[in-house]
């Protein structure tokens, strides 16, 4: 058997460090066994999936040094490698399930399902579909479909018993069928859900091992059941431990930079970051901390995966990156600096901002210092503005951060629209609203144009600086955060989502 593994990211945002972590283990395992690693794009979320996000993900994985033999960029014998290009395949397989009595058409409206969920929650029950359309006979279902009534396709789930499946790292896992919902397989728009598409694709692409995050354990019975319904042999499952913050909470952009773009823009070497990810839940047989990609492949053994929560500690990563930097010879060190930021493609982005403001080249450094490096450390005194108390400053920074967390495309005009909408909703002049943001982003009250600066820094660096500014003000307590979140949601709702 040829070992074939895959990573299947959803192109709905920045390339996530967790995606790279899972991709790395899949790649090194396949290559250690003389097998193949593929990339598949799961873009069935038509509202949030973007070509730009897909391009960033592929570029970031390649920057890290992860290699694949099949994918949307290079093709292969099992294509297409974007789910949006495989809709007919999913429709055919969904129909097979209906014909075999393993799935059914459901005509319940979103309003009816919302009401059902609310009733279940009020009664203290677990939420899930109640099977209302399960008993519809075929002629009635076909008539309603012919009349154009909106519907989805759901899978049938056994009422009794449990699903037992083997996990490479955890042994046998058993989950009662009562905990498994009658999953939607095909949405009303004709696109598959993840659960149908992942099973069909993994089978047709001959995936032998599915190594993914442990958050997918509760969904595995749905996938095992679909394999049984189709009469297919399932792959071997192995659920990797989730990356954690130093406080053991799940790694998230609200606490730490999670985008690979952040680490690339900040001057981390890809080989250092890849080395660090290789230590997340795994260790070399000789316990050494520094090793190359090829050394990781040569020594890799799935049985050395540890289920203890791996901590993604930036301070430890900084140390490791420093080891790599100091190991470079002087010429390569200079080359890597130029490759990082001091190159024509990167610098030409700054020219429209600085050329008209420059009289001597020596003037460039104080203009660009916060864009090419870290801005200075801030204190609460930096945020003393006339007409704005500390709570007002925190409100501006936190509301802006939440708005930017929801931004699908990072672009200067859209950033301005967000801030202008928030300023109007809060009854503030735009200049007053932006004052704390100038300090948070640049470390000073007068700097290059704010929104151009944000666009050049990128989403993760910008958000990181705003979070750092909130920390300089003493942070926001959990109690206060709940109050602000309610206020923010009311503000957004009253503004029709434009704030």
C-alpha cells in the first residue's frame, strides 16, 4: 500500500500556523514512508472562500518548505483539487445515498430549525435535528422538489448503539449514536458540506491515512458511517493534539499571532519555524531541538506523537530562530535580510508614501522604523488624549480589533470604512477616533498615513499591535469584555452591519 496523506485547508482567511503544523506531520509521514502528500482546497463555504486566501495558503506552505505532489496549483491524476470544481461528483454520491435509503430530503426552513434549537436549549437538551422529514415518502419529496421548494439532503443515523473506531494515537474510541446529529450532506445551494465532501474526496483520492486535529474526533462517527454506507474501506485515522497558548488555552488570534504571514513578515526563517512546528507533540529520538526538514523526515515515527497539549511559545520560537540566524555565514545573513524586506518588490510599496516626504535619504529611517521593525513599547501615558478617558480609548481599540477580526479582505479603503463607521456609531469625530490607533500602530501621534500603514503591515501585525496597546493600558477584564462585546454587537446591529 502506498501511503497517501493530505491537508485540506479552507481558503477563508490568512494561512494559519495550525494548518502548517498538521500539513507538516502529514508531509513528513508520507515522505518517510516513500509515499505521497497532496493539497486539496475545501472551498464549499461560498460566502467566505476567496482565491486570494487560497493563493496565500499555498504560498505560505511553499515558503515553509512543505512539498506536495498533487494539488490545485500543480494538478495530478486525482483532480480536480478544489471542491467547488467537484460538485457533480458530490451530487452523484448524495443521490446514491438517497437511492440506498441512507439519506433523505429535508424541507425544514431555517426559521423552523432555529425555533427547534431554541426549544431544545430551553429544555436543557442537546441540540440536533428531530427527524421531522425522515418519514416523507418518495412521491411527496419528489413533488416538493419539482415545485421548487428549498431543501437539503441529510444522512440517516442509527437511533441506538454507538460507533467505535480506531485512532492511531488514542486507541479505540466509542461515541454513542445519540450524540450524532442527522448531518446535512448537501446544502440548499447545491454545495456539499464538509462531511460528505471529505469522505468522497479521501476515498477517490486514495488517501490511506487521515492525520488531523483532535477537534474532528466528535465528527468521525459521521465519516465512519458514510464509509459504511458507500461500502468503502476507511483510511486510518489519527487525531493530533491541538496547539496551545502558554496558558494552555487553544491557540487563537485573540491571544497570539496565528497567521504564517505574521511570522514571515516579522523576519522568522522558514526553516526555523518548520523546525519549531516539528517539535509540537513530537521529539527526535536523540531529543535534540535543532534539526532540518530532511532530518525530521528521516527520523519520523508516528508512534512518537505525544498527546500532551503542545505549547506554541513565541519566546521559545524566538530563541530557536536566533540559533538559525547566528549559524548563517555573513554573506548568507545579508542575503536573507534582503530576501526578507530590503528588496525592491517590498520597498516599492513604501515609495508612494515616503518620496514626497523625504528631503534626504537619512530621513527614511525615522519615517519607516515602525513599518520595517517593531514600534516602540507603549505605556498608558501614550494614550492620554483630550476628551477621551481610558475607558473610551479601550473601547475604540477593542471595537476596532473586533471589526478587523471579521474583515475578509485586508485593504486600506475598507479599513477606513470600518473606522469611519465605528466613529460615527460612537458619535466621535474621525480624528479623535483615530488618535489612539495612530499610537497603537506607529508608537507616535504623527506618522505616515494610518490606513496605508495598516495595509502595509498586514492583518496579523496590525491586530497584534492593537492587542499590545490594550495590554499597555492594563488590558480588559473578562467582566468588562462582556459589557463591551454586548455594546459592540448592539452598535453593529443598529448600524446594519456597517460599523
